[in-house]
C-alpha cells in the first residue's frame, strides 16, 4: 500500500470521527439511547473509523506505535443492536487484527 492510500484512510478515520462528534453535539447519553437517528448514526461512524484503520498499511502502523491500532481496528467489529430507539445496547468485541501486512 502506498502512503497515499494511508493518507486517504487516515482522512476517512478523521472524517468519520468528526461526523460522530457533530451528530452527538450536546446530546446526552440518554438521548443517544432514545433517539433512533443518533443510535444508528454514531455506531456507524465508529465502525467506519475501525474499518479505515484496518486498511492502513503495516509499515505505517509500525511507524506509529503510539496509536492503539488493535483497539481502533476492533471498533469495526462493535456490535450495536437496536430493536427500538429505547433499547439500544452496545457490546464491542475486540479484534486482534490490526493493520494490513
């Protein structure tokens, strides 16, 4: 993978994280659980961050050990189940996979 690809993935990560922050705004945790649009949008943005991180090249990851790549890439596997706006639960699973080799 080229550095340009890494730059693109890092922008994807940044953009998704910023989108989650914008969507959350000043909403409370209670509002997140009870508002369907929030309950769907925020987990999706988190999954995008994790998926983009999983596609960052191994050399880039090795060059930046200060980033918890395993934890970030694990966010793509977080299981967010919404049966109704008031019963949103999150149970994240940790992935040992990190960056692409």
